[in-house]
């Protein structure tokens, strides 16, 4: 089916103002193309748009009775908003899965998150987590806040900036500064320790 045929089919089924498999089918390929275009760059090769499309169509199906629009344009707009929300959630989930203080710094290895079967491994991981928490508590408050929002709150740099009233780039700079200080504190046990603030 060509793009113009798909557009015509979408217009036809969406004007019926009822949810049908035909409407969802007409929307599926359009949504997949839109998601692929929106992902672009780094995410395109690492994320499959099929999950976003399926979750979006499922939500459309479940929420159809709450939709109050009358025209095919309103249906499109509503469906795009749903897809945009699921795409944002997928990006965020993808970033959160990759994110850790140590992985993001590019200089440290992940500690305290592996599976440990050996009691000595469990003890090492517990000690590593404790050392990390001690190091985080030694950071200046502005750096500790960034770590809190970025790592534990799994927020983007934009969201961190909004929380702290700073720009996205300043949030990123503070985060990288915090990572460097954490690395120094953890790697150099003889470094002077400040009292937690």
C-alpha cells in the first residue's frame, strides 16, 4: 500500500469515530516511520521501535472511550501524543539502563551491581557501595544534588537543570565534575577526606 493509499485509509477509518483493527493497522506503519525518524542518531541502532508502536497502539485501544475528538486530525494528534509519550519513556528507560556513576564517567568500572555468589564477592561489593556512599557524602552540596537527581532519580540533564534552576549544559558540567571528584576520592584512599556536609 502506497503512502497516499495509507493516508486515505487512515482518513476513512478515523472518520468513523470508532476504534477498529483497520484504524490501528492504518496507523501502525505511520507510527513506526515516525518513531524511527524521531529516534534518529544514536538511539536508532540500539532501540527497536516495535515496542513503542505496540505500547502506543495498546494505549489507544484502551483509552479510546475517553477520546473526545471528532475529526481525523484530532485522532492523529491524539495518537501522536500517545506515541511521543511512549517514545520518551523508552528513551529514558534506555538511558537509565545504561546509566551508572561509573559507566557514564567512562573511566571507572561498575561496582556493587553484579551478582555475587561467593561471600567474599558480596563483602567486596558491600564495601564498594559503602565507599561510594562515603565519597558522595564528601561532595559539595551542589555536586551531591546533581548525583542525586541524575543517578538515583534517573533524570535527564534537562530535568536536572530544571530542578536546580540551571541550564542543561551546567547540569552536565556539574555531573562530570562530580564524577571526577568521586573517582579521585575512591581511587586515592589517602586523599584528604572532608567531613560530610
